[in-house]
C-alpha cells in the first residue's frame, strides 16, 4: 500500500513540476527586467561593495596641525601622526582659528593644536594640554583620529616621564611600573584587525542581494495576475497550487544560488572577506535566508497583483533591513518597538546565524533558533502563496491553454 502511494506521489510530481519549471524557464529567458535583476545587478552589486571597503579600515584622513611650540618633541609627535596609516598631515597652520576653519570647510577631518612650552612643561613634570579638534559629524572618522592622536600623546608623555625617572636612578622595570601601574591584556576575537571589509561588506551585500531576490519574486508572481496568465500556470501545474509555486520558483532560485556560490567561494576569498571554511559553514544559512526572502516576495507579489506595488513592497522591506538588524547598532540599544520590528525581517536572523557560523566558526547549524525562524518564514510564505494561487485561480476567467509571449508576458492561443 505504501509502495503504491509512493508511486502515485512520484508520478504526480513528474507530471506537474517539470512542466511548470520548463514554462518558467522560458519566461525567465524572455523577461528583460528579470535578466537585469538576476544576471546583471548581482555582479555589479558584488563589485561595488567589495571595492568600497577594499582598504579594510580608514586610511589617510586629512589632519591639520598648529605647532606653537616647534620643539623637538612636538615635531616628533607631528611625524608620528603623519606616519600612521589612519592620518595624513596635510597642513601646518598658524592659529587654532585656522584649524577650525579647515574643519568647517571640509579640508581637515581633524586637527591638533600643540601649545607653546609643550616640551619644557612635560620635562618639568607639569601637565600640559594640547587641543584636539575633530569633526563630530562623522563618527567613524573622528573616533579613529581621537584614538590615534590620544595614543601618540600618551606615548609621548610616558616617554618623557620614563626619561625623568631613569635620570633619578630607577631601573626600567620600576620605571614602567610607576608610569603604567595597571596593565590590560586585550584580545580581539573574530575580527582582530578591525577590518571594515570583513565586518560591513557581508552585511551590506546580503541585505541588498536579499532585496533583489524579494523584488524578483514579487515581479515574477505579480506578473501572473497582472497579465492574466494564472490559467496557464494552473494548466502547467495540473491544478496543484503547491507544485505551481515550487516549479515557478526553481529556475529563479537556481540563478540566485549560483550567484551565492560565486560570491562566497570566489569573490569573498579573493577579497579576503571570508575564507573557504567560513563560506562553507555559512552556506546553509545564506541559502535559507535567500529562500525566505524569495517566499516573502512571492507572497507579496501575488497579494498586490501588480509589478509596481510588488516592487515597492520589496524595497520597503529590504531597504531598512540592514539598519534594523543590529549589524551597525546593537538591538539592545534601540527602542523596543524597533527591536520587535527587526524580528520579523529575515535579514536580522540571517545576521545572527552568519556571525555564529562564519565568523565564530561554530558550524553551519550553530544558530538553530534563527534558522528555525527563517524556515518558518519559508513554510509560511510557501503556504500563503499557494493559498493565494488557489484563490485567484477561481477568480480568473477561463482561457485556452497556450504559451507566453516573450514581449508582453500575456497568454496567447497555441
């Protein structure tokens, strides 16, 4: 009995699924907008976002200097600032007003004023206060400048204090203990060099790629209602909504998964964004995330019934995903309403699973809660889309079964 039922299911699948797949493959090859979304935009997207952060971290920020002391120590500090990878000393000006004017005009990202008698005050053991001016409108640039310059100043002050203590007769060990009585051993995990290429690029690429997938799904399914081709889809799937949804989705998902493999196993290792092992561990997570995005977009396309509204829904869901996900600002610090909204977006759960599987190296299924939520989104999207197909099939007028015109997408008689 079980063998007979299995043969029935196998025959049904062979009869319904391949016809729908072949039909949709033909439509995909004839569809200009879908070709742009799935064949042209992905490589452009990968190229742009892996190039923007190609330096890995912030480099050569323009810095202005006003050295009123012009001593050996102050000139050494200026050379140390210019020697950092982060900063580039572009001008030495006469007054603090010139420094502020340079920042207001955008000429400087930061500026340092070294007061008169700087070296002599330090050697005498008295406190001296240089003035660091930075452009607070750019948090990342100003943070880098403050970290580097304050570190150099601390180093210069410690060197002067060490020289003074050594002259008093203390050995190097006791001198260091007096200057820095508390030491901290800092260990940076997962992204030790603070590379923006490794940190930001995967998030931006996959958020935008997920949005493209959602828009593509919305267009593919909305066009069926918009062009009144649902009867043809019903005929290809022998009246089974589930097989219609799955068969229609397969050609698109194959293209999407192809680009995913190219991205993770060619682009990411080449740009040193992720290693082969990291990409391999994260691959199931990426596939589940993109499939969830497809199912949500497909359901939205059938529900809206027009390409324009389906595209708007994809953009509306996809655009804020990166901001809501907690990738750049922790969800614990956002209002509870925003944190709740983030939980219904697939990208939020992808982010958590990506970090645990790829960055932390805990394995492909190290985030079962997030993978479960994404799987629920896939199941819900599939069920809802299949239900909508069944409903709209009953409302569509009966047409003769034919083929799809490549230019218009409309049903024509065979």
